[in-house]
C-alpha cells in the first residue's frame, strides 16, 4: 500500500511539473480586434485620450463597457500580459494588444502589466518590432548573422502571413503587417571554426514539435535527458529531418553533434573544379527569406531539401536568392563572367520504392544526387503511415523511417 502511495505521489508530481512547464509557453492572443491604421490616425486627434499613456512595467486597468470594444493607450513595446481578471465576464479571447495600446471587448475587465516578453524570456533585448504603414514595405535593420527569426505577436489588424521575412541583415514587413519578432541566436559549446563536436540543448514544451537548427550533421548522440516528469522521456521523441534536430512530447535533452565536413565542395573558392558557388536557402515558419548570393550570372536550382515542393516558391533578385512557404533548397550561382551558359542541364525522372524495416532509418537509393523528389503513394498503409516519416536530410539524401514503405518520383 505504501509503495503504491509513493508511486502515486511521484506520478502526481510529474503531472504538476509538466503543467508548470506548459504554462511557460507564450500564450497566443487574439488579433481580431487589433486597431487599423485608420483607427490609430483618428485616435491621435481625439482630445478625450488626454496625455495618459502607460509605459513599460506599469500596471493599469482596462475595461469593456456594455460589451463594447474599449482601447486603452499604452506603450506595448515590452509586450502586455493579463495580471488578473476583475469582472465576472471572461477575458479569455476577449483582449489583446496592438502597436499603441490594449483592447478589451465582450465585458472583459482586467488588470494588465507591460512586461510580457521580460516575464517569459527573462529579457527582451532580442525582441524587435517592425511596422509597415500605408501598406509599404519596411525594413528594420539588425545584424542577424545567421540567427533565426520568429513572429511572436501580430500587432496589426492586417494579417502578417506571407507579408514578412528576413535575411542576414534585416527583418522586413509589407502590406500593413506590424509585429514583434524574436531573434534566436544558436549558442553552441564550440564557437569559432564551425560547430565541431558541440553540445546542443533542444526542448519541446507540451506536445509540440520543436526544431533546433544545427549544421550538416555527421552524427548526433543524446547525451543527457533534462526533463523532470515521467512523461517527458525522449525515447522515440527526437530525431533528425531536413529542418535539423527535432524533439516532441516534452522531450528536453542535450545532444552532442559532429559537423559533417565537406571536402571542398560548395563555398570553397580553392576547390579546383568548382566554377560556381553553392547556396542553401530555407524558409522557416512559412516566411519569405532572402539569402545573400551573387546573382549577376545564372542561378540554378540544384536540389529540394524540404518535404514541401519548391515549385513557384523561389526566385532571385539583386539582393540574393529568396524562398517562401517552407521551401528549403540547394542552389548553384555563377558569376556574370564565369563563362557558364544560361541553359540548365537536361534532367531525367524515374520512380523508386523505399522501405524502412524494424523502425530503422533507411537511406533510399536515388542513383546519386537528385534535384527534387515527389511522394507518389504510400505502400505501408494503416499501421505504418508515412506522413512525417520521410524526408530529405541535410546531406541531400532521401530517407524513410518508422517502417514507412513508399514510392517516390525522383527528378535528376
């Protein structure tokens, strides 16, 4: 009896800790009632506003009268969180904040504080606000140096989907998109020349899948599980895909990575047979990303590295190569004076079948490098679905896993 009681306490503790971990996930707020630019312009000439504007760290009350939308002017650069609900009407889904204040509706009455980002991230130095006015494209200069960028809160009434992106030196917005962005810089234990044999910490909160960006990998080894609850085991909840290292279902662990060293191919100008330069460009979270490249000559699409087709999802201009909507691909660029013709080489296409056995990862025989791949049909139906169990790794190899058996169309 005592033994069962002890295990019960351990189980309950694990559930409580898991619940606490999920609370740490930044809440997604409604943007349905965010102010339009017309409302903002009108408010500036409204004398009833007075001079009262709440600033970072301030607490204030904002309330909806008779169910009407009410907007409380505030400096929202630090992000706004709900401290407590004061009235009887629920504030869940009935409040939010935009680029110049907090709004409430449907009778919500609450106390708010401007410190949401600091409260969640511990600091807000890596949060950048970028705003497009009059539907014009706006760039917000910041030295990203290969960092990842994530939209954490939309401030505009206009949808930001497809209307923002980033490259090495800037974040940009367009078509009225206004938003706060989080810059995530990867910290590896071996800075300097590449990643080497570094340690990467990767964590999933709740049931979500978290992708952790890593270089082209020769090997990955789980070093230490860091989750505290019994249900946060990493067994079967981590792996490698074309997006890098991934974890899910609460897995929190440290991994040792060994970078794949390519002997001279790609961006090495000393490689004797390489008349062009290789560029890998990827769109994360569906945004448009521009990768700096010399596009003065021919740009060739070499290989799709994502499960998403790159057809009509890439292009180039004077700033470089751009991709969007999840496209991740390898390109070759040739300078204007390289002497390379502008006609792309002739490609061939054929079908192959590939099968994973005993849940192991299987590298498929594609008869060498390929340009693109198309999922044709699933042969292992029912118990062993292929959705989420196939892809292209960072070396450009097609793989299947978890007993997936499928037919693919290979484009050389």
